[in-house]
C-alpha cells in the first residue's frame, strides 16, 4: 500500500507556470509506475503523463509539449512542471501509482486544484 499527497496547485494567470509535486509513503516507491491525471469540470478524468521507475515517459496529446513529468526515487516524489498554462488546463490534478505498471494495484492521491484565469 502507498499513500499519495499532491501539492503545488493554485491560481495562476494564463501563460504562467506551476510545478506540482506528489509525495509517496508507505511502500517501495521504485516499483510503481507513476502518473499525473486531471479532471476538468464536467469532464472525465484523463491522462496527462506517466513515468516509469527508469524514467521512461509518456504524454497525452493534450500536453502539447508544455508538460514535463519527473521523479526522484530517492525522495519518493514525482513532479509535473506545467508551462504556458491555458484556461483549458483548469482541473483537479491527481497523482497515480500503478504497482509494476500492470494495472492491477492502483492508488490515487486526493488531488490538487489548478485554476488558470485572468
């Protein structure tokens, strides 16, 4: 079992940047494929990016080069750098842990709100 805690969300103007962080505790961090998902008002939760223990990354098409996922296995953290924020990025951003990347044991954080508005 692993517990996830997101932080770093907030209110930002269009064109600004945010760095979201997810801290994991309770289990071996390195065995989890980590990911960031988001859920906008009235929409389903969608993939933003994933990263394997070895640093292999995968991004949704909607990332458009503005998102960068990274992880620090020594600190049990995964981060999401978001640049050139758009109003369409407004959503609750969730951290996800997938044990061994098999889709069988999945854990979610509580989410952090990102609001992009003038």
